[in-house]
C-alpha cells in the first residue's frame, strides 16, 4: 500500500530544495518518520544531511517534527505517524527550533 | 567584459570580483580594473552562514561556496557561471574510518565530529580538484568538482592528533596553501594544533611549528598545540611562509622547518589575517587586533599594517579608514588581494564593512558598509 504524505519544510529547506509550499511524497508501507524522510531525501537529495545525520540517521539537534498539533520529535523513527498524516489530511511538519533573543 | 581604447588599440579591460561570506549570506561585489565604482549583488543564500567562497584559479566562472547552519548542517554550492546560478554538490564529509578522539577544552578526550566547512581551496593545478578544511579539523579533497569528497586522513591520523585541541572558535582547519608548481606539496593550519606540511599529496604530514612560542601551552617546544590563525605565501617564493599566530607574526624561509618572529614595531601582534602583496613577495599586510580578549583594533583605530621587508618594519595604513570609535574585528579569511598592476587589498569586518585599497594599501574606501558580519573575503582578477 502506498500513501501520499504532505510535508511542510522550513523556509531555508524549501529554498534549498527549490520548492514552494508543501511537498508531497509517496511512502510505501508503514508511514513513519523514517519512511517519510527516506522518501523526502529520495525526491530531494539536496536535503540529505540537513534534517538528520547522514550516518546515524539521528534527528539534528535543532530540528523538530510536528503533526496533528503534537511534538513527535522524541518518538522513535519507526513509530507509525498519526493516521491523519498517512491519509494526507494533516501534514508532517519539519520545524527549525526557535532561537534568538 | 568592457573594452577601452588607448594608443595601442583596443584592449579588453580586466574586471574585479570580490566574494564575501557573511553570517547571513554571501555577496558578490563587482567592478572593473579601476575599482572606483562597485555593484553589490546579494544576499545569496540569505540567513545561512557563508564561511567561505572561492573561485577556481583555472576556471574563473567556477566558484565554490560553504553554506552552513546550526539548524540544518552543511551544504556546498557550486557555480559554473561566475555566481549567477548555483547548484548544491556533495556534502558528505564522513571521516575515514573510526574518527578517534582529540583533546576537549577541559582536557578530556572527545570524539572527532564534523561540524562545518571553514575553507574551500580550489586547486591551482586542476580545475576539478578542490580541497575543504573542516571542523573538527580534517582535510577533504574532491576531484570531481565537489560532487564527492574523500578525507586525506593521514593528517587527522597523525600521531599528534589525540593532542590537538580546539581554539575558541572550534577545532578548525582554516588555511590551505598549495605549492605553485608542486601539486603534492600542501600547507595547512589548524586552530589550535598548528601548521602542517605534506609533500606526497596528503598521504603523510609533518608538523611545522619549530620556533613558535605560545604562552597558552606549558611546553614552548611542543610539536603541536599552537594556535596558528592564518598563513600565506607568494608564488615566486613558495618556501617563504608568513604566519599570523594567536599572538606573534612569524616568517619561515625554509618551508616551515623553522620560524622567526617578525612582529617588529606592530602596536600589537595579535590578529587573525595575513596577506602577501600580489607582485612584491616581501610586502605583507596584517590587521593588528588588541588582544585575545579584546577583539577590536587598538585605541579604536582601524589600521592595516604593511611591511615591505618581509616583516619586522611595519607602517600603519590609515588613509580612508576610521581612526576613532572603531571596534570591529577582521577574521582570518577576511583579507585578500587582487592581481591588478596596482595591487588591490581588501578586507571585511565584523561590522559589515568591506574596505578596498586600489594602491597597495596607501588609501582605502568602503565598497559597502552595512553587510552582516563578514567571515571571508576573496578576490578574483578577471582578464
């Protein structure tokens, strides 16, 4: 089974990927952080290493993952994402952590 | 390209392109050979830290750029049309093998971890070859225009590697110099490990720090541990090296085998950048900074110092530079020269000014004044 997942990227990564607005990726099988990011990086190789470490696949320290008004950053990478994300009704948000002062 | 007519007929006029990396994007400043008026293009990659951008000396349309972010990591961009358009190339800077450990600030050991590319050095000898100096300190090489990178791991795996430690800015490899005629001979500098030389293209390395004196380490004769800030050489005398160290301006006449202090009459010998004149191999420029805890010019006066004797005797160059209430810094990669007959000298500041001299430093004017803090300045002389 394949799912179309909407991904919202932060502005810097949209510019890097040369896209505007949401990105849709096709995910085969279970929709998880890992499978969504795998699909995203396949479609946009320039994003490899910008969201998660290219060697360890760990989320970069100042990146967060949100969906359905929940912070999913500390969920396991293979934990299924909410059904609303898999169904395309809600996006998967990649967020740059707030910084400044 | 513009053209002028003189008594000898029609001649193509050279151009000048200044490549500026800042905390919030890159800027490209262009002028003709007169360098009187400038166009400012940018910011490119706004919001990203652009540690360095530099053009190939073989193909002036090819420019490499280090785009980095605490949030999103490292990207390398390449332009093949002089900066009009850019494409991301390879950003896999994986260390060769198990990285091992180095000294941390508190004296404990810490694993080598890649953070960013500080410096990109397109080769003098091959248009597709480019070197990258990274934090934590290591040297990478690409032979396909930046698409793929391989570590020259003989440097990081030198027996002194576990003794290397970071300077305040991180443990960065920030300076890469190629010998002008021998592609196998390279010099690099690391804060705070010191200077190193290879004569076999990067397979094996030798620390070249004899004669350096660093009050920040207990053993003055230590092979490593010296905070070298910048190196430069003139291609006509590649065995003569100039160094701005944390403290002290140094010169070597034997390819780094030994060093002598040439700080002479400088008001302070702390600083970051050092540059050699395009046509006069004994003319050297530094920007003295008050101290390691006061990163601004002495007395609030922004002064470039020039020696025409390879050091020791220095003259202050002040015309056109602020001589009161100036408290900016000039970083190690933020000074450069052009190759025009009247050698131009350029530097950028932490206050966002880029100053240029068209007359080897005798007089200065700001090309642009209000950029983000400048991290690097490189200059292309276009024929």
